[in-house]
C-alpha cells in the first residue's frame, strides 16, 4: 500500500510549485472543519489528508497524515489560530471559538497547584475582575484539573470574554502546555496579534518562529524545497525536517549537560537525532548513545538515525537503546550470575510477584515480618485507602528514589503527590518493612518486556483504577497503564468484562470496541471466565468474610473507612480464640460471632461503646445484605 500512496502524495506536492493557484486541483474533503478557524482539509489520495489554515494572503500547512491521525491531530489542536508574537515571529495560539464550544485538552498530573504554574504577574492579569469566590475555587486545583472542573469553576465569571479567557489559559496550563497558556493570555493583552488583524506588509515582515517556518511563494528557497521534496522525500525525510530554530540547537556547543524542553510534537526527537549524527560526524572516534523510554520508540529512532547518517562509518558509532534494554545489558555485563533475579516470576516457587507480596504483607505462611507495618495499615484503612497498594507504591518509590545508603533521608524527605502524609514513626516502619520485603524478594526482580502483541486484561470498572484508590492518586494507575500499553510493538488490545473502565471512552475515536469473536476465532474449550482477583483469604479457604478473625478482616476491602477506634476494637476483641467471662462473651472467635452478638446482646454494644458499636454493627449488616444479594465478597 505504501508504494501506491507515496507517488500520489508527492505528485500533488510537485504540482504546487508550478500552478498560480497551487491548491486548486486538490480535492477538498467532504466534511467541513469547525475545530480550527479558517481550516481547509484536502484529500491527498491513499487515505491521506492535508490540513491547512488559509486567509486571503497566507496558506499555513499544518499537518499531513492518515484520516485517523489527522482527526486526532485536529482534536488535540482545536482552537488553533496564528499570530505574530512580541518578538515579531509566528506564534500558534489556542482560543475557544465560543463559550459553548470550548477547547479541550487532556490534563496531566503536576506537583504544583494550578495557579502556581505561571508567573504571579501573569496570574494577576488573568484574574483581574474575577470574583473572589471563583478565585478560591481555582486555588483548590492542585495535582489535576479536568476541562469539566474548570468549566464549572469559571461559571461564576459574569463577563463571557473573561470567562473564556480564564478557562482557555487554565485548561492549557493544566495540560502541561505553559507556553500555549502564556500565548493565549498575550493574545488577550494585545502582545500577540492575530493573523486576521495583520496587513499585507506586516505579514511579509513576520519572522520564522519556534514552530513555524515561512516559505514565500516564488522565492528561490520555496522552489528549491518543493522540488527536492517532490522528487526525493520519503517518510523519514518528513520526520527529520529541521526548521532554522531547531537547526541552531543541533549545531550549538555546550560546556556541559543540556536539557531541551518542548511540548509534544515540537521536534525534540528530531533535534536529538540530528545532534547525535553531528557529534558522531564531527569526531571520527566518538561513540554516541541515544536512550529512550521503550523499545518501540527506540526502533523508530534507529531507523531515523539510519536515514540521517551520511554513511556507515557514522551510523555504526550511534547506539540507540531503550532505557530498560540498556539496564539489562549492564546487568548482564556486571552480574552474569544473577540474570534469573530479574523476572516477574520467582524461579524457586513459580509464583507471580503480586502473589508473593500479598503473602508477605498479610503475614501468611507463618511469616510475621510485615507486622511492623500494622499501625500504618490501620491508619490508612481508617481513611478509606487500600493500604496494601499504598504501602507497595511507597516501597517502589523509596527503592527508585534512594539508594541503600541514603534511605535515612526518607524520614524527612518531602513527598509530593501523595494525599496521605506520613509521620516519622510511620516512615521508620515503612523502611523496616521494606528491608524485610527486599530480604524475601532477593530471588525475584522486575524487568522490561516488549511483544509484537499485548493484551491487557481486566480493564474493567472498579479494577482500573482500583476501588479504594485515593481520587487524587488515580493518575498513578493511569501511568502504569501507559507503560503497559507501550510494551506493544504492533497490536494492542484492552480487554474487559462487565463495564469498561471509566478511562475507556466508548465514544472515543481513538478506540475500536468489538467482541473478541470479531478478532479471533474462539475455540470453546479455551474460553475462560474473567480473571480472578487475588484471593482475600489465605490458602484455599472458601470461608466468607465474616468467618475471619479481626485482623484478617481488617485487611479486606469491607473494612475500609471504619474509624480508627473501630479498627482497634476489632483487632483487640476479635482475636480468633474468644473468651466468656461471667456468662458474657468479651472476646470473639470471628466476625460472624461478633455480628450475632451485636444483633442480639446489648452488653456487646456496651462493650464496644455506643458509637463504635453502632458503626461496626451497621458495617456487618451491610456485608450480610450484600452476601444475601449474591454479590462477591
């Protein structure tokens, strides 16, 4: 297919250099385009589209790609308009067409409150005349702010123009695009001039910007560029094209490490590739390493390096690797005898790491080393948090942030992005628990894998994100889903049973929903039930939740949200043995016997106290009702 598509596309590009109206022979797409002002889309043949922004004096070539890629690009660049910035250069600006048609951007998690992500003087100008009640609402947005939340918060702004401005700036800021947020404010302040307000003379004087390059029709540069691309360009040439601002970074010399920042699509990868080629070319013996997130991207970068390198002598001195692949190579070099330590499944027990952690954390198999974590556990459970997951995430963070000799710093280190603060005593317990976990896990590690096809199971409501996760920290599970998705080289399937996860939007144009029978021919003897969750009970026990003793019960989801006093009473009095004193039961063998006495014996409620007794009784009643209704416990 690719061989059929490319000549058609390049033929169209070749025609642009000779025609007085260069786009007149390109068919316009059937559907109009309202997401971007002055937008015109053209059919390039073979399923490809060209997106332009046109006025009577300027044609801006914005994007070329397949139908689906073009649609995604338009969704992520809705509200785009062109303008001249303060420095006299082209500058893209994003502005909602109206209050009823706001721009949408996916929010990204950040470690600073929303209003602190821009300079104070800009925030002051943005919020001029905004009611104090609205400002207070906006000040509450910290880690993540969705477009819907921002729309709701801005409804108290009476001026429609100011409401649209505040929404636009904060929506762009929440998406991590600070440059676009500042440009939108500058447009309102008159610092940026929209393309419609520029005269012909002013348009000719606009300079090339960070994201836009001008080729004046009829100029030698314009003809040379079109001729070259129409005759010789392939996909790699388009991906490797540099504008002058990018070329300046490629050719710059730095005295030490340098960091290149930019929004998605700004050309950071392109700059890195050209810079690697320049360094390898300039120094005949230089070895250049390019490291990226995953193997799929490493493969693409390797192909781009192969296309950009002038000859094999340069190409062979540029190594492209994923981060995890590099780590694997180093581990194999320095610890060849320990390669079995870096797999998801233990080589001794053939158990998955999740199963081993549950055994450790809940003190199964006569291993009580995790008992040190109990005060942390009951405190988190009292706040409705899944303590087991929370503690494991904290273990992962400590291990990745601090080497063994520096872990004492954890006792006073600021932990951004966690809703529940941990005092020094809790942190000491976590460090002790982590040491015990690492001792148990010496023979089990984690490494990176990538496959031609990846199927991620159980992307269901209540599982992704898991029930019991603090709302402010759900993004962590989104990050894990992202990493799992990047393991797929060619095909990715997100499978669910029942209701799909709230993150799988059935109306999304990026996802295709279908039955498994529409993907593969299922053999009935291989069809299985949805994957089971890790057992809440030790071993092969089939006992219900109410058959558990107090501490066992306090590990299961049904205990989340109980008050700390109730947790401590249950842990103390439901000891798994029971005790009768003066014909009155004062300790209980399991939660079922406690439930029966709370229902029938006032003395039991008095022993727990009037408030705690009612709280525990109502919780046990709810469990009983759910069990009677057939809901799994």
